[in-house]
C-alpha cells in the first residue's frame, strides 16, 4: 500500500462507549471489515479490556467507521476490487447487517444536508 501511495481516509464514524477506560488502563483493539461497496469499507472496531479473575475480555467500546484508500497519484479513491486484487484476495462483500445499513443511511442523510 505504501509503494502505491495509497492513504487510508475515514469519512464517517460512530462510537458507543459501554464501559469506563481509566487513564493508562491496558486495552486491545479488534478490527473487522463488515461490508464494502465501490471504494468504501465499513469497519467495526472494538476496544477490549481484560476481565478480572480470568473472566473473558470486556467490550469497553464499539465503533463503526466508513472509509477507503485514497490513491494520491491518481487523485481518486481505490476501488475495493483493486485493493482485494492487490492483496491476493477474491471475496464478495457480506450483506450489510441492520446496524451497518442504518449507519450508512444516517451518513447518507447527513451528506445530503439532512
């Protein structure tokens, strides 16, 4: 990606905080690609803290973000099919879940001035 001068750009995001994160508290971030169309990806990022006494990790926050890769040479966004080809993956986008569809519809409404 760096050789091609592709730069990640985020266009929208929403986050839901579920638990407190204290200053200097250790946490990890999990990222999943949930859906894509054209040159846009929808990612889910979860912030996890360690559970106490061997309990599973606790989800402290969940974010949905929409973004893509910008080709600085071509001055345009990279189609996701081109990205997949570049990394040697052949896949179809999963259908948008109700949460992803609502997120995208809300962002479209804001883009149109509503």
